[in-house]
């Protein structure tokens, strides 16, 4: 029994001795004796890997051409392949040199082959592993869909952009703050911003959209342009794009609205802000696919809208709060103009004409931006003309759009009358003009109070259309100077 145990122990010792001594020695000889075979295996392996790499690169480039983002593990694999391929190319070059190295002039030099063969043997399975990885299911799709622009990631931190102090216009900062408070108020669902064309409503919405995302006030923020002649398909498409929803293959407007509504209602928290810019008239939210009540008012969601007419916000869209975006004050208008033109305003020849140019813009950011860009590289003659004569082309389009939107011919005539007296409107005078022109002749002659009441309502309509400036005192009203100048042009 003891002899059997001793024999077994000795056998184990011999086996361990072979394992720890003979096998390593054999490997060392293998680096020299099997050198060519190792090199051939590596050449075949790197060739297959390069073919696989080319295929993956094609898929990656195709995805990038279509605006897709590449999965991180694919990018790591490509970097690893590039690094290892460089290492292999250098190693194979050394391997070819080692083939020509001789020991004693007749035999391959083992001192040269050994370290190279060792490196070749170790890197070959790494190359094979990279190749095998490329055949896995993970490489069937190398990209992922970008997060839709309207989806606000709940965990990914967003670095808030900080505006330079000199770039902030106080009036815009103030109204932005007020609107942000309103959309954060649980009791407020529909918020409206109104003002004349060119005053910067769309720019204000862009700033609010950005801030709402940065401050993570909502999980979803979707924005669409409505315009004077609403295109339902385009509006639905813009909202769907923000949500990452594919609906444009649906032919019918009703079908697209149904898909959009289901997507919005699937948000259990109802943490959604929808922004509709530039409404000229009522838009039926149900027809778009925005969930709302029978009164066309959203429930649970937040809706931010802009219009040139306050009445569209109140009567048609049921706004809970409205904010008027006014023209820029002189100081703000100058800062905006100088920001665009730059140091040109300090040119000694140009400087005397700057005030006139800014005044002619009437505090409308659209006109300031347009004129400043034209004058930035304009000659002295252009500055003189811009200072003394307003270029009504831009302003005219703004006024005409508001004017043409007035449905009642009586109110259109009232607007023209208001411009006759340099835009300074006294109630008693304007009433006399209107009665003299017979604008209220359908109202009985002895009801002068009724005519005055009708005039007040018509003037409110002009204010709501941003064609008259707001005033707490209805006895004396004022029209914007730039509107007066446009109306008094011969071809208006």
C-alpha cells in the first residue's frame, strides 16, 4: 500500500515537473523552430481582420452619412483594430528581416527569431479575437438613433450656456423671466406672447425653448411654426420630428393626428411643453393631434403660443396669461445695432448718422438686424440715406401683413385715419373723423354713446393686432412712428 502511494506521488511530481519545466522550455524552442508557421498564421489573421474592418468601416460611414451616431463599443473596436494593425505591420517587417538573419552564416539566428516569434505568438490570438468580435450580433447594427430634439434626457446633465452680460437686452430678459414663471405655474396651461411683426417673438420662443430644456422643466419640448396659411402636414411633422415619431407615411391628416395624440398621451407624467409660433387665427388642436378639451384648450400639458393679435390668444386659443412684447427702447436698440455693426459706429465719418439710422428702425429688432447688416460694410452715402430716409421695404411688409389680416373694412379705414395725425390719436377727434366718413352710419344718429363704444372696441382690435400701442388711457392713443411713415407712403 505504501509502495503504491509512493509511486503515485512520484508520478505526480514528474507530471508537475514536466508542466512547469519541460512545457515552458518547449514553448521557447517553438518560438524559433515554428517561427515561419507563426508568421503565416499572423499574416492570415491580420488579413481577415482588415477585411472585417473594411466592412465595418463601410457600415459606419453609411450611418454617418445619414446623420446617425455610432455605438461606443464599435468606436472602441475600430480604435483597437487600428492600434493592433500598426503593431502587426511593424512586427511583420521585423519578421521578414529576421528570416534573412543567419547564425554562423548557415542557420537562422535564434537570438533574432526568438523575441519576434514570441511577440507573433502572443498577438495572433488577439487579432483573432478582434475578428471574432466583428462577427457577433452587436455588429449587425453599428449605430443608434439620436435622441429626438424634443426629448430632454432626465439624467444627462446639460451645461447651461451663459449669455454675456452685454448681450442681454433687459426688456427681453424681463419678459423671458415672466414667461418662464408662467409655464412653471401649475395653474397656468396656455401662455401667449403677442406683438407686432419684427419685434422678436420667434427669437423669444427660441430662448425659452432652450432654457426649458437646459433647466429640465419638461421631459418633452416640441416646437412648430404655424404661419399665416397653416400647413397641417408640416405642423404635425415638426412636432413628430421633435418626438422622434414616424408619422409622415400616414397619408391622412386624421391618421397622423391620431398617432401624434397617442404618443403625447403615452407620457404618464404629462410633462410636456408644446410651442406654436406665429398664429394668425384659431388652430384646432385636435386636428393637429394635440390632446385638448372640447373648448380647444390643453389639459395637463403646457402650450406656449405667439401671435400678432392678442384676440387670437384670448378668444381662439383660451390663453390663461398673455404677455406683450414691445419694441426696444432707444438704449437697447442702440446696443443691438452696435453689436451687429461693431466698431464701424465709432468711425468719425459714420458716427454723426448713427442716431438717425437707429431711430428709423423704430425699435423693431427685425429692422435693426436687417439694416445693420446692410450698413456694416456700406459706404458713407448708404449711411446718410439710411439716417434721413427710412427704407420702408422691410417695414412695409410688416405693416401690410397686419393690415391685411384685419377682416372688417371699417377697422381698416380706422387704422388709416389714425395715421393721418402723425399717429397721435385723440378720442374726440378720431370719433369726429369716423362719423364724418360715415363709418358708423348703421348706428342710429341719436346713439352717440353707442358709436363711441363701438369706436373703443375697434381701437382695441387695432391694439390686439399690434397696429396701435397699448395705453391705459383710451382718451389718447398712439401709433408707432414707423407704421405712420409706411401708411403715408404713396404706394401703401
